[in-house]
């Protein structure tokens, strides 16, 4: 019986890996909006504008961080329907805003200050009052009663195995990468983690359709 359980569990783990590999490999930046390798300032590299194998900024809670950080204070979204108050963006959001708030040049990395500003809709600015709140505690304030709304579960021999949620939290908070995958692993427009068809990305947190 134990051998059967281990065999079934092994196949379940393989199924999970195959399921999520169908979305595209994690770290798939090549060809995405975050692939700057065709720009001269990137030195022909994909990872270097954000990460470095040596001399990384150890003060930033992001893997081997290499980009200059913004010191901006942000105007935050608020609404009378919110059950919690948003804080300033957390570390997971600030590494995104290091480019996307428009106060730091996108070619400011490796200890060098650049001069190329982000443009168009990619520049969200420092006024986040018209954007989905980040830096906000996730207290299940709007989700449906079922845990599986946000936390997919599979069952193996009556044992629940929790898979990672499509919209992860960071230190218990909603941050930019809760909805966006900076490495484009899901191969969807705007680097979103789930399809916007039928507002599915929204319903991952805000209840079933």
C-alpha cells in the first residue's frame, strides 16, 4: 500500500510540473517586453539590467539585484469599499517601480546612472491612485468562501496537496508581481499571470464567476 501511495504521489508531482511547464518555462524573458538585449545599453544581455552574478545590491530583497532603486513616495489608491488601508509599495513592487515609476532611467544598473526614460503606458508614474492597490494586506476580504478560489488543491489518496496560487502574495500582501510575472513565464499579454478572458485573473482573488 505504501509503494502504491508513493507511486501515485510521484505521478501527481510529475503532473503538476507538466501542467505549469505548459505555460512556458519560468524565466522565459527572451522575446518579451523585458528583453532589452537588442538595445546597446544592455550590453547585449537579457538578465543584466535587473540581475548580476557578482556585486549585487544586498539591501534589496530581490535575487542578485542590479538596478538602481527609486526613492519616490507614492500616492495610493483608496476607496470606501476597501476593508484595509494600502501601505506604500513593498519590496516586490518597488523592484518593478524602479523602472516603471519613471523616476529612474531604465539603463541605470550596475552602479551606473543612465539617461533613457521609460515611455508610454509602461510609465505608471508615482501617482498610483488610479491603479490596483499594492502594498495591501490580503485578508480574504473579497474572496469566495472556497479556499480553492485562490489556492488550487489536488488530492492524492485522500491527501490534499496544495499547489502554488496563480496570484501569489508577498509577505502577505498584494504586490505588482501578484498579477504580473516579470519573467513572462505564462506567455500572456502585459506579463499577466492568468488570462484576462472572462476576467479570470481578477476572479482568482475576487470570487468565482
